[in-house]
């Protein structure tokens, strides 16, 4: 198994100075692998990136990296995401949220779990951070840049709001982002202006699980992608579509199935792009040397510690 996988390298990359992008995949508690990679880079003072794009847990990891708080994301995952207040299946049976994202992100304002967004904004500087979120109305992916600490947290929450675990999604309020514009593509780069504000937003992984094409569209010609799955992972579109056909045969098709199908298709589209990239781009994927032991939710602390150290090793190897 390899820590690093190069999809493409061309001669032209040595003669130009292309934009360098860092993309962090989601994956819930499996994001502790990404936390390890980024902590290794903080130790080494490594941050050559012009563009950051984070999906779900990946957006939290990138925010922690930008804040220069080594160990913060690990502490968040091992502490808050395993707390009995955060994840409780029984709440879903009585109409509540299975995961309490409101409580979770409130903890990031103070104490040992405080996320230093002032430091993050300072280290970001003139570079760009995009946080992905899926509009619950049109089901399209949006790439949004925060303009304040409160907006930053709300975007992190929206990007992490898995449907039916955090049922309604996050209602975002308008702000203007001069650097973002809606380009009419299937995934939109947009300021949260009056035309799309007031909607509810869900996990960015539903519509933009591996936003490599978006990074390329924005001018990135060297793209580093931190994955939270094994190197040989492929989207399982076949079984998802079969499940949909079985469940929806009666005419009743729950939104959960539609979201699964959408996620699988979006994932496969990005894998196809990675497998056959344009000639002028280099894509480097970072994987764990062995399969990760942690899960989306419900991981043991031992599994999380194992995967964090796997991330440290991968980050140092890179």
C-alpha cells in the first residue's frame, strides 16, 4: 500500500507556477486521519496552498489547520464527537436530531475546544477557503467562503449536517462574497446572496464529496487530496440504485434514498475525473497505508488514536 498516489504529472508543471489546492474529504470520525496529516504538516511548517476546499469533517480539519492549533481537530473528534450529548440514536425516535450539531459547535466558542478563527483568518490571508454545502431545495452543491467568525461556524455546521441525523439542515443568512460567483454549473460557486439565502443547507458531501473538478475550474493545477477511505475504494452506485428500485417500487421513495443516489453519482463523477484528469493538472491523493479503523460515528477511542497516528505517518511521508 502507498501513502501517496499521483494521478498525473506533466512537463508543463515545472515551467509554470500553477495554483496549488488542498482538498479534505469528509467522513465523520474518520476525519481524524486527516487531522493527523495536517498536524504533521504543522510540525513541519508546510503550507504551500493557494486554495482550500473542505467537505463536511474536511472543512473542520482545514479550519483547524489554518488556525495553527495542532492537536485541535484530534481533540474535537476524540472529545466532542464521542460525547453522549452529541450522538444519541434515541433522539431520532422522538423527532429530535440524532447528532446535536448546535451543542457541538457552541463548544467551539470557548474553553479547551475553542477554535481560534481570528488566527485562521490571519493565516488564510489573501488565499481562499471554500466550504461545501448542499442546498436542501435544489440539491446542488455550493462552495461558500465565510466573511466572519459566526458565518464560518454556520458554514462548518451546514457542511456537516447529515440528512436525517440533523434533520432540517442549517438555515444560512445572506452575506456578500466578492470573490465568488454562480457560474451556472451543476455545482455552484456562489455568494450567499438574496436569491439563495434563507434556504436550508446540508452536508456538502451529498453533492460535492470530492470537489477536485471545482479546484481545477478555479485554476488549480496541482491538487492535493486527503482521503478518508482506502486507496482501492470505489463508489458503490450499483447497490444504491438497486436499493432505490426495491424501495421505490411502491411509489414511496424516501429522500434518504435520493440523497444516497446523488452522493454515489457525484462521488463516481469525481473518481472518473481523478482517473482521467486533463493533461495540465497533477493530482496527488493521500491515503492511509492500511484501512482506517474508525467509522463515520461510534468509533472507539483506540480506533481513533490508531487512525490519527496513521495520519501523522502519511503526513510525514508526504
